[in-house]
C-alpha cells in the first residue's frame, strides 16, 4: 500500500466514492491500494470542510445583518433630521 497526498487524484477519487456511498472505506482502500487510516483521515477532512464553510457563512450573515441594521438606523436618523 502506498501513502498518497490528500490531493492526489487517486485519493480524491477514493474519497469521492466513499462520500457518494459507492464504496465503504475498507472497499475503497482495497480498490485503490490505499492505507485505511489515510483514507479515513481524508474522508473526515472532506466532511469537515462544508461544516466549516457553513459556520463561516452563518457568521458572515450575522455580521451583514448587523451592518444592515446599523445602516437602517442611520438612515432613519437622517430622515428625522
């Protein structure tokens, strides 16, 4: 078995097959001659990316909503003046 970079095309293909539920980790490791531990780590990292992106997007949305609220308050103040 060979240890490949997480960005190697074979590793990416194996991760895709596992995430799309075409193969189990064991089956993909055997099919692509990859260490199970490396493949498991790559799958966990691939699953974590969307969660991190969602958290970042939620934080950005909250910040933008706060800015919008501040702008609306400023506009109301200008309209009253």
